[in-house]
C-alpha cells in the first residue's frame, strides 16, 4: 500500500512550450531505458528476491521510479500544452498528435511504443541485480544525451535531478548485489551452484 502526496518529487515549471524537446523527453517516459520500464522491472523483481533487505530496496526504488514517471509526464505535458495542431506539426509532432493528440502515451523518441519485453525479471538475484545496475547506467546515459541536446534551463533543471537519482540508484543496487554475493559466497556459488549441481560444496 502506498501513500500518494499530490506533488512532484522535484518541481517542473516550464514556461516555454517546445514540441521538439517534448519528443526527446518522451523517451524517458516509455522508451527502452525509461521510467516505465524501471518501475515495472523493480516492482516485479522484488517478489522473488530472497533477501528481504534487497527486496525492500527494489520496492523503494521501484516506487521512486513511479515518481520519476510522473515528472517526465509533467515535463512533456508542459512542453506541448497550448500548442496548436499546426505548431505541433511544424515541430515534427504530427504522427504522435494523430494517435494521441497531446495526451501522454509511453513510447520512445523514435516512436516505438513501450513494450514489457524492454525489461527483465528472471527470479535470479544476481541476474536481476546486474540487470538493474545496467538499467540505471543506460537511463543515466539517456539523460546525458538529453542534456547535450536540450539547452532550456527550465527543462534541464529537473532532468539533472533525474540523472542524479539514476546514479544514486546504481550505487544502491551495487550495495544490494554485494549483500547477495556475500551470502552466496559462503556456498562457493561461483564455483558451483548447489541448487543445480549435485554434491556441490561438499
């Protein structure tokens, strides 16, 4: 059960609409390394995580990613709000406009819709945590790319906040991975896995 506060995790106040920028930012809503994939990934993986502390970590970060999804949606909405169909078309936003008007819908910057195949939940603690660390670095790289392309300080400010959180999440998943590895090393997990290799560790 979650308690919802009616405020963004970090403020978004964009006064100059720009549909070209909105198309770029949209990728972090529903793109391959976006916030939708992150929240679904971690909130799915938590159920099979054997360590309760690491499961709690997945819940914490997965919940925060929902807040980031809300921020990205707010950025896209503020960048397109009030623009006419003609202005959206001029900015190259016409294909999106035909399907969604100026509604928020999960897709990558290139127009590819969000797909659950963009994230993984394997039920193996090591596999999932390595996936999570890689996902945070890919998201950080995407935010780096956005900051290279976008110069509007009102957009860059919340994007920098989101980028910083990816770094923090990467570090926290690294701590979770070390906790799991310390436990598994007692069974010489990397030499053999007792679950699959008969006589392992004897």
